[in-house]
C-alpha cells in the first residue's frame, strides 16, 4: 500500500486536506498528517477566514523520514502556506521529496513553498490566481488550469479543482 504524507502548519484550508485525504483513502492509499507546528493538534480554516475543524497530526516534521512516503501533498490556506514557505524543516522535507523525484502535489497558496525552496524556477505551475506574479518573478511559467503537471510536481488552483487534483495524484502513483 502506498503512503501519502500531508504537510501542514496551522490554519490550512480544510477542504484541501480533508477532501483530498478522504478521496485518496477511498482509492486505497494510506495517508498521514505531518505538522511543522509545536503541537499535534492543528487548526483548519474554511475558505481561509472561518475556523474549521481541528485535526491531530501523526507526527512532527522533525521526525518525518521521506523514505516512508510515496508522495507529498501541500494543502494551501494563506496563513498555512506562508508559515510553510518560511519553515526550514518543511523545506528539508519538500527538497528531499523533490530530489527523490517523488510526486509532490501542491494546491492553492502552497506553491509559495516552491518559490522559497527554489523548486519553482523553470517550472510550469498553476496556483491560486494571486500567486501568478510571485511565481513568474521566481522564474516559473504560470498557467490557469485546474491541474498542471511538470515532472514530479502536480499543482492545482483551489478547492474547486480537488477532483482533478486527486486524479492526477492517483495517476502519478499508479
């Protein structure tokens, strides 16, 4: 059974974790939640402004071993994505997954992490529309599509694209 890790801090977009997680589990994948926060209890947000549910992470980023996972998903949410983009432990995981060529699925505001790790440069990516200039300034080509695949990177725009996003993750792992 293939394992997919989700990496969050706090205040992540609930649908981009919960719906993606549930759909991937429904396809037979094992999933786990990794947090860069100091507490395992992490807060989700609904449409980036209203508090959603809380979830309990399976482990802390400092304890994560990328050899244990077949793919990595980075949910968005503005506050979460901004925290991840500046977190050295998150960068270590993201860079290791990328260097291993494992699928990395990144949605909404989460492509900010691809900018800060240098991964975005030279790639064709999609994201939430407000990230277009950030991605282009980082040397990426921005496209407005539900899913964009460039090598091992799978990017998507927002919760409306979750079905296509999950299908792309599933295809990359099959």
